[in-house]
């Protein structure tokens, strides 16, 4: 899942283990989601939204076909957290 990988790159510098720890999931689940073998569950999407203070919304993960602002979300999150 592209948005999930973008979330990990943006928030954890691509460190899947750190993302797994922050999300309280097994690192193998992170790998399966990144490879497209699994989808982000609603509960996981909710945790991502909480961790990012809403910069990555649960709806963006649950209904990715309705999400056209991946790059804008990422850029806004990076800008706020690097200032």
C-alpha cells in the first residue's frame, strides 16, 4: 500500500521496525501491508490518524480510491514536524 509506505517514510524515516513499535503491531504485518499482501485495518488506520494528529486520516487508508491528496498530506506533515 503506497500511502502506508509513505507514512512510514515520512514519520519514521523508512524504519519499519520503529513504525511497527509505534503502531503496536508485528513488524511482519508492516511488511505485508507495504507489499500489498494485507490492507490497513480500520483499527490500524485509527492509530495512524492518532499518531499523526490527523495528518494521515483513517479514511485515506480505508477508502484510498477517494484519496487524491497523499502528497499534500505528507508535505504538510513533514513541514509541521520539521519546523
